[in-house]
């Protein structure tokens, strides 16, 4: 009995799109949720949380990039044998993972520079 691990390879194509977006949404919600605690205690942990989620988003973009080269790479015409546009989805995953990672970094920088008690 052999195991089919194609779901792991196919999961790479949409990793940047799904995880990058989820990391950004989680970062935005945690920024609002941690703000009263950070203002009350003076311990601003929001930039640390933002840095971890940005790394997660960049890692998901890397997963999509590795999936892109697994399917043939950019500019290489690869016919889609199973009817799913893997190369397109990998490219969108790379772009959105990097985009949302940069947005998370900017949100973390804003919270680090402005301080937690400025509303």
C-alpha cells in the first residue's frame, strides 16, 4: 500500500494566499485586543506578535514559491494535467504572502513607534 502525498505538494500552491491573509487578519485583531493590556502595563508586545506573524506570512510565501518551482517554475509552460491552475495559484500565493507580510511589518512598526496608549 502506497501513500499518496500529492496533497502536501498541492497545499504549497495556496499556502501564501491562505496563511498570509489569515496572519494579517489575526494580527489586526490581536493589535486591537492587546492594546488595553499594553497601555495598562506599559509592556508593548504588539510589535513582537507582529514580527512573529510577519515571519509566518513570509514562510507561507516561500512555501508557495517552492511549490511554483515544483510545478515547473515561472515562464515554463506546464500543461495542467488535472485541470487546476497550480502555477497561477502559486504566483498569487507568493505575491499575497509577501504583500500581507509587508502590511504586518508596517502595522508592527506603527505600534512600536507610536506607543500603545496613543489612540
